[in-house]
């Protein structure tokens, strides 16, 4: 199968297939006549496995370790269980942080419906944001400034 064919069969983009190949998760042989990368049915099965692992939050590096166990003919299952067990509490914490953010955003929007638009006057940039904490209980400026921003996974190869 060529790149486009395996991509369609797995319902991913051709770029995803190329990315996983560059990262060493998939292997292809080159057609000597035209240089196309060619994949077999086993590679399609592996690509589907990678996609399933990604939907559970496993990183490319973790998937590489899982696949290495397979190549070494040893079970990766204990490692997979351990990785997921360690990740669940972190995801619970992220959900709590996102829920708190959503609450702050909804509260701000509700208050902002009643406020007029202001023009920058050299003292303010946007009064909505600058006056956000007036009358709001919850997170203080101090707490916001010491809470590091969490990176959000966005990339075309995430899933």
C-alpha cells in the first residue's frame, strides 16, 4: 500500500502516516522504481494500534516503548497499566482546573453583558479584563500570577 492508501484505510491523513514513519513507529519499504513508500497489512494493523493508543493519551515516545516490547516478544501490558494509572490523577486535576476556568469565564461573560464598551485612554486597555476581579470571588491576581499556564496539546498529529 502506498501512503495515501494506508492513510485512507486507517482514516488518517497521509501526513500522519509520514510523521509516524519519521518517528520510527511505522516502517515502509521503498519501491525501487519510483521511490514511493510501501506499507503492508501488518503496518496498517500497527497504525490502527497507534491511533487507539493516542486516543488513550499515550505519547509518541510511550507508544514507541510499547511497540518495542512487542518486537522483543515481551508483554507491554504491565507498563501500559502503570502509565495509565499514573496519568488518570493528572487528568482529573486538569479537568478540575478547566472547570474552574470555565466558571471564571462564564462569570465574566455574565458581568460583561451589563458593562459598556470602553475606549483605550492611556490608563486602560480593556476595562472588561482590567475590572474582571471587581466583585468576583474565587481566584485572586496573586493566584493567577503564580499559576503556570498549562500547555494545551494542539497539533495535527495528536490523534
